[in-house]
C-alpha cells in the first residue's frame, strides 16, 4: 500500500521534485491531497500552477486506485459507500444511540464542555474500543493521540482495558502518543502524521485539546485574526486526513462563559465559526451532579437529542451499569461490616444466656419458700373458716 503511494509513482514527478517534497514533509501521494496546492507551493517554493498540477495528478491517481470517489457520482453510489464507513462503539448504549451506532470514520467529531465533564475520559475510552475486532464494534486499528495539555494517562487506559477484558499491554502498544508543546509543534505533528498512520494502521486520531495551545499563545483581539487563520489550517488538515486515510478524528475543545447571556446556558466553545463549520459532528458534554449529559449540537443527519451517561472504571458507562457497580460495592462493604460485628454479638448473646441461666436457677431456689408461704396461708384461712363456724353455732 505504501509502495503504491510513492511520490515518484506520479507522472511528471522526478527525483528533484520528490526530494523537494520530502524535505518539506510530504512523503506520499496522500500527503499531497491533505496539504493542498496552496500549502505545497508555500512549503516547497515551487510555482502555484506547478503545485496545482501535481495535486491534481495525485487526486486522479487516488481515484483510479479506488481510494477516492470520482468527481460526479449518483446519490445511490454515495449511499452505498457510506454503508461501508466504519463506526467505533463507545461501549455504552446511550452514546451509541446518540452517534447512531458509534463514532464515524472519514469525519471530524468535536467534543466540547467544561472541565470535568468527561471529554478526556471519552477520548481514553475510544482509544481502547477502536482496537476491538469489527465483530465487537471496533475497527481493529491503532490510535494516534496528540496530547496538548499533558492529560494522557496510560494508567487509565489499563483500567479501561481490564474492564473490557482486553490485554492492557497490547492495548498500550497500539497507541502512539505525541506530546505537543506549542501550536506550531501541534500543527507539525499532524503534518508529519502520514507515514505513522500508514505504518501503524491508525484508525483513530485524538487531539486533546485542539484549541488549548492556540488559545494560550494568541492573546488579545490584535492576534485574533492570525490565530483563527492558523487554527483554520489545523482543523481543516485534521478533517482532510480523516477523510483521506479513512480514520475517525476526535477533537476535544475548551469552553468559555459568555457574560452577555442572562438566560440559559452561557457556555460557549472556543474557536468560533472556524471550528464550528469544519467539524462534521459537534457534541456538548456537561455535568449534572455525578451524572453527565451529552447533547448532539450539530450533525448532517443526526437528530438533536440528549442522553445521560456516567464515568467509571470502564471509562464512559451507561447509568444502569454504574448504579449496579455502586450497589455491589455498597453491599460488599455492608457484608464485611456485618461479619466483623458478628463475634461481638455472639459474645453478648452468650452473656445473655448465662444471665438467663443464673436467673432461672435463682427462681428455682426461691420456689420452695413461696410454696411454704402459700401453705401457711391456706392453714390460716382454714383456721379462720373454723372459727367462723364455731361462732355461728354459739349464736344458734
């Protein structure tokens, strides 16, 4: 596959052009489609017309090999191609219902919400679920995890894998982590991702978070235009990679509170319309006590609805499963406490039995005295009765 997509396989692309493109980070035919003619001209210094010809040849080559669709196709063919699109299960019935079966490949899914709403946990869960076989809802592929906030935790991957009865070591081996330190480095990682995707059979790209570094570096209104241009380049490239390489792309996003909103939810995602228009699907996560709410905000075909889910050892979970596990833990703790308290109760009961025996013994010892007293009473009563009879005789 990689050999068939070499740059020198294109007609008119010689060794000099190939070396020039390779030095600029363009390693195969797929990268030409992802970058586009304008960027190719900028990074290589070649004429714009020449870059357009090379990119058009790359597109035609991919159409002939069946990796890209033709320019003009019927809606029936589009529908059939969409039936073959892969979907990654989330491991929960509620979120699978929200996504209509799972997170799609060839699409960019944006998940935004406030801190602690479950965005990173959702990304970690998908990083495990994508490695499952296709019969179990996965794609049997690897993961490219671009970490911009130092929030990736391999320990969390291990616990989620164990909860889903998967081998943690194998799961960790199939996750490629790239730590981004600034916005330029973040973009460079994505530009160099082509060979990594091909070699490791990457089926999921996670960017956590996509806008955080841009937000931290470009401060004030004076830098807003420059920030949006660079951010636009990044998210468009992420979307094109997902479509070209047939993999799913997940981008988490931060939020801000809008002070001019007096009624309703003041939470707004960062990135403005640039990110909103580029994202294929847009999901809003928010906290509700120990529960979490996921709402489909924007989608080409999904209905706008909300579902409830929870966070636990298995990552994102259905509320029913989370409640069952909580009930089991509570019952185990109660049983343990009861077992610990049983010996004391036994001792107390034995002491009560001893006291009862002593009391019974005392009662038995006192019974004869009571009997004697009662017999004396009977004698007194008899004497009294006799005296009364004698008194009656005298009267007569």
